[in-house]
């Protein structure tokens, strides 16, 4: 059986040591800022992005990789990893055109098997699927088993997050079912989730602190009696709240390791600064 290369995109927010350990190649999405096209995590890192977001009068936009960029990416990864199959897990097709570009590129290869999988998620919701797939591939699993490993994570996963304002999601066209919260009292903090690949409203809470408390209580309800296999706190230029949430999540979910990941520039463009969230999956 040939070697399988597992790949993803820059919105997966995977910690660099994990990407390097498992050989997970990443294709960057782009931030469009004025006349600049900045590759996510290549030309601009998260810290630089959020600093600039605070002072720049012009707001950025985002763009998916082109089909041509995917062709080069797939060919390069297959060559570097001596792989005859590439399995790619990417940001939800409801949030980005990345999947569409990857599928066009896939059709241009006759000698390389490429599987393009819609994660129906993003950030570490995508990242945990990729980790499961890469670990399965490392252990000699078949292509089907690699995909199934990721799917098991996807179907037992929760992605909950609180944004300071819905304005960024609304402006970027990614607001989804959270649209129903628009127009309510501006001081209320929206509690959202990713469900079926789309952003959906959970509820609005009066303050940020109470919204995070409510996030934790919902997480505990949804966890039930199942043991948590992986968890991550995500944030957009909000490290202080993120580290506090990590500590609370460790106690609440009964797990020693909870990753903390800053949202990539592409995701931060759409959530806005101040966002904090919790992603976990059960065994």
C-alpha cells in the first residue's frame, strides 16, 4: 500500500509542533488588505494581523487558494512525502470556496489519487479531524480508514464560541443562522456554534463573562458522561480570557491537556477581535 499524505489549510489553527511531528502540509488562504494579498501564516502571522487590525482604517477581506495553487500544492506534497495518495481536509464549504478550488484541482490529476473532504468545520474543529487522520495514516491505515478516523471526531465534536460583535461575521457574509440575533441590544454578547458546517446562534447573554460561563455549562451538558478525547480553546487577540477558559475547561471536562490556539488572520477577519471559544470531541 502506498504512502498517504494528509493535508489541510491554514484555518486549521494547528500548533506548529503537531504539524511538524505528523508531517501535515498546509495550504494558506489569503488576506486581502488594500492592494496587498497576504498569505495566511506566511506573509502575515496572527499577532501582526491583530495589531494592524486595531489601527488600520481599511478592513481586510479574505480569499481561498486558486485551483492552480492547489495543483502546485498537491504535486509538491506528493513529491516531498513520496505519496501516491493525498487526503485533504479543508474549511467548511459553507464558509469558504476552498473546497471548490481543491475539487477542480483534483480533476486535473490522472496519476495521483486525491481525496477532498469537507470538514464541516474550521479552526481546531478542523484541526482535530486532521490530527486523527494523520495519526491513522502514520499507523498504516487505508485511505478509507484515514477518512473514517476524521469522521469519528467530526460527529462527536462541539464548536462553541463567543464574539464581541456580530458585525464582522455580517460584513463578511459568514453570519449564517446567527443573523436572527442581529438588531438586538448591542451590549448583549452572542454565543454561537458551528453546526453542519454553518454558524448558528445558540443565544445572547448580557455580558462577556456570563456568556463564557454559559458556554461552559452548555459544553458540560453536551459532553454528558462521555470522556473527552481532545479539547482546545481558541481566541482572536484575547489571550487573557483564553488562558482563563483553558483552566476552567480542564477542570470541567476532566482533561489534562487543552490546547490554546489563536485564530488565524483569515478567521480573525470574520470573527473580529475579542472572540473566545471552546472546541472538544468525546471518545
